[in-house]
C-alpha cells in the first residue's frame, strides 16, 4: 500500500497518536469506562429490572451492544478531533504539509490513531460488560466488521471537525449538539418498534441507528433493520467522508495561513 518512506511516515504518526492517548490514560481511557459503568448500573440493573425484556432479551443484554458502540463512536471521534486540532494550534501540522508525504498517508495515520483509541475503549467496555450480562456472539464477522467501519466513519468525522475548528470551543460543539443527540436517539436504549410511526421514520434517518442495530445483530442476532442495507450505508459514509477529508487537505482548508 505504501512505499518505504510513506510506510515510515504512516507508522510514525500512528505511534505518536497511540502514545499520546496511552500516556494520558487517566484522561482518555478511564473516564469513558467509568461513564459506561454508570450506564450499566443505572440503566441496566436499576431501570432494567423494572422494564424487564426488550426485543425478547433482558434489558441489560439489549443495551450492552449499544453502550459498547457508543464508547467506540465517542472515543474514535474525540481522539482525532483533539489531536489534529492541537497540531493546528501549535502550527506543527505545517511540518507535515511541507514534507514529501501524500495527503492520504497523513489522513490514514490520524484515522488509525483514532480507531486505535476507539477500539481500545470498546474492548475495555466489552470486558467490563461481562460482569453485568451473559453475552454471546451471533456473528463474529458482522460484529468485527461493523465496529471497525463505525470507528472509521467517526474518525473521519472527527478529522473534518478539526479542520474547520478555529478554537478549542469549536471541537466540542459537534460532539455536544450533534453527536450526543444522535447517539441517544440511535436505538441504544430502546427498540424502534416502541416508537410512533412518525418518530420511527425520524429514527431511520439517523446513521447511528444503523450502526447500533447492526452491532446488536452481530452479538444478539436481533435487529430492527436490514443488515445488508446498514453495511451499504456505512460504506457510502466512508467514501463520502474520506473523499471530503482528502479534498480539504489538498485545498489546505483550515491548515494553511
């Protein structure tokens, strides 16, 4: 895929990104794990005991896939947006732009770093969920595929956010006012079958709804949507976002004075 010098550049960026979030693990890895633990205790044990079953499964088992996916989405996104914007703020990103490194290598390095953090937190949350619910794997291929593609989608989204951000406040606007509502309305805590017709249609416009339900299918074998269509949507998002990121880098939007 990469020639020798391009591979070295890619590895350097990835190693830097991984060291960055592992060095400050008290800020990057521990907080999301604690937050998800509270969801397990409050929504799973306390609220779930009153709800009973959802979609034919215990409420705790039903929400676990959504909570794992929520952790992957948030951390994949936040790692890329915070890291690349920091490089912009320190003006060290200009060193990358003047180096003989193709834009796709730069983008791939940051995306790989974001995916590494998202998948790392997702794995920790998955292991922790085993203390609360007995989970199996209905389809290992679907489970791994959807979590990788989802992490890739939101790493690309975080990169676009970082490109357009002008200050540190800008990197929190999208996660707060767009990403969080989409996650909570994406079927993490409920089945779409419980919604009135209008809100059912609205939920189907939410891309996270497809990701959560496909991941839930991979683990539990149940879903509110067609899995093949969900993968088609994911691939379409990746193509559009990747093309947008490369175009922004080529134009130098937000990174060149």
